[in-house]
C-alpha cells in the first residue's frame, strides 16, 4: 500500500508541474494531495516537498491554518477569469457558460474566504 501512496503522490507532483504551464490545471491542490500521499508513504518525499523553496510554504500554510497566500489567490483569479473569458470568446452554449459561472464562482468564493498565508 505504501508504494501506491507514493505513486499517487508522484503523479500529483507531475500534474502540479504541468499545472504551472497550463492555466486550466491547478497546481496547489495537486501539491496538497501529494503532501497527503507522501505523509502516508515516504517521510523522505514528504520532507522534500514541504521543505521545497517554492512549494513548501504554500503547503505548510494550508496544513497549519487553511491559509492561501494573496499571490496565489490573485493567480487563481486570473486563471479562472481567463478560462471563463475564453469560453465566452469561443461562444460556448449558454448552459455551459452558466454551469461554468456557478462552479467557478464557488471556487473563487472558497479561495477568497480562506485566511491569507
């Protein structure tokens, strides 16, 4: 089971790295999942992730207090606006836009109501 947790953690890290480049794929949730999986499988990988210069502080903020840094909130907002704007430009059907608006609004409300890290 330990290898399964570790493999899932590595997959999440891989998806997070891809998410750095693709605005549609979130980075931080995959890193949080990776930290969860590594905590159950490998103290070495968990320590590497939470002590990483870029990713570690975000993970520790979340683990300690459910906080999200203001820069991450702004980046998420820009990404969500870009995705929704692209959907409008592509003239997606109105029912798809409504679903997107509801879901993305919920995501933004969640993000902006978290404490600042």
